[in-house]
C-alpha cells in the first residue's frame, strides 16, 4: 500500500510542477519536479519506493524513447548524421577515456577500469532530461535536432564501454579488438533487431485491419506493449535494447506518416494516449529522482559525514570536467555542427585578446 501512496504522491508532484511551470516558465519543468520530489521524501509520512533499475528502464525509459523515435524527424537525422554521430559515439568514447582518467586521479584507490565504468555510466546524455531542461529555450538552428539525435543513439556507446570496463575489472584483461567487435554487435545488432521487430509488429497490425479484426483499444494496447516487448527481446539476444526501441519507434513513425488505411479516430486516440503517457512518465522520472536523492545522501552521511562531503565535492568536479570535455569536443568539431564555418568564439580570441590566429 505504501508504494501506491508514493506513486500517488509522485503524480501529485507532477501536477503541481506543471502548474508552477505555467506560472513561472523561466525555470525548467524538470527542476520543479526534482525539488517537489525532494520535498515529498522529507514529509513526515511513510513514503517508500523499491527501486529496480531494470523495471525502471523497461517500463519508463523504453516507452519514452519509443515515443520520441516515432516523433523524431527522419530527414533531420539523415541531414545531421555527422554531428549526431560525432556526439553520440565520438564524444561518449572520448569522455569515457578522459573522464575515467580524471576520476582515477581524483580517487586513486579506485582502479582505472572501474573509473572507466563510472565514466561510461554518466557520459551519455538522456533524451528525457535534454528535452525537459531545454524546454522553452532559444537555440541556434538545428541544434535541438542534433541534441535529440545524440540522446537517442548515444546509449549504445555508453553501454558497450561500460560492459567492456566491467569485463576488464573482473577478468583483468582488455582487448581493443574484442571491445570493437562487442561494440559493433551491440549497436548494429540493436538497430537490426529493432527494425525487424518493429516491421513485424506493424505487419500484424495491418493484417488485423485488413481482416476487419481491428479494435481501437486493442491497437492502443499493442502500441504500448511494443517498446516493452522490443526491449526485452533485444536484451535477451545480447544487443542494445535502447537502440532497438528507438529503431522500432522510427519504423512506427514512418508507418504513421504514410499509412492511409487507418481511421482518423484511431490516430487521434493513439496520439492523445501517447501524449498523456509521455507526460506521466516524464514527470515520474524527475519526481522519482528528487524523491530518491535525500535517502541516498542520508545513507552516505550515516556511514561517515566527512565521506559524504568529499563525495559531493568529487561529484561536482566530475560534472565540471564532463562539461569541459564536451565544450572542447564541440569547439574542435564546430564546423560540423553549423553551416557557418567561422567559429564565433574566434571573435573573442581575435578581438578581445588580440590573438591573430
């Protein structure tokens, strides 16, 4: 019963955060949700939540990524493939290497392979967070499309790097060849499996319509089950479930754009269902994050207050170094991100500081 009460509290926080965001829109919605989640956890009531990462990913993250895959612009993905791949794979792997070395420098007791594993966990950006934090902000042309494309694809690089680092920690052996093969299998395997499963599910829905066996509630349930099914099967096959879900979503998006043999009523109900589901799951992600933070910090303080302060300081330093690595990477590859070849930062160096080059 306490879990149900907690879920109800998280939903209430989501509703309140929406009201606050409408009133004071300068602050991102996600910030309101995190703060309200923290406040919920410190209220004098018996709120509890048994957090399972696997359940969280398959029931929350997978549907959100599937929905984003349906709505993402395929044309923009193809046109911006170079900067997206530079961020989704190049930046993630660079961050794992440079960030891992920095983490090992901060915590010498942590083995280098474990440092790489930690860097792999925190390197990929999350699409849900990106869209929530940047909502309402004014970006240069195509920048939001690049960030969305990066967030859809970068988990594959992070997951593979994490698995390789963990394997190196356990076995004490690292092979660039095996790591590269594992990366190709995980990434491209996820793309292939997701595309195939997405196509099969689409064909099933089309045949149900053709045979006059289609019912709107049944089709909506199939749509909601699709990301859960695709993620589970892909992970069981040893490929990237995240990429598989994204590809299945893209396949369904193509179908939605070109399919004429469907009722207007079905499309309206489907779009509204996913709109509400996105709203609930997005709110759940950030309110749950805020709800869990005080308990985690309290657990650390209970063991040793000095360690808690040191870990907080180290966490801040790691965030700063990740920001610096990202800034340098984008600066070096700046010409790939915008059509204007002149880097605007050069104006600062040449004008204010007087540098010629």
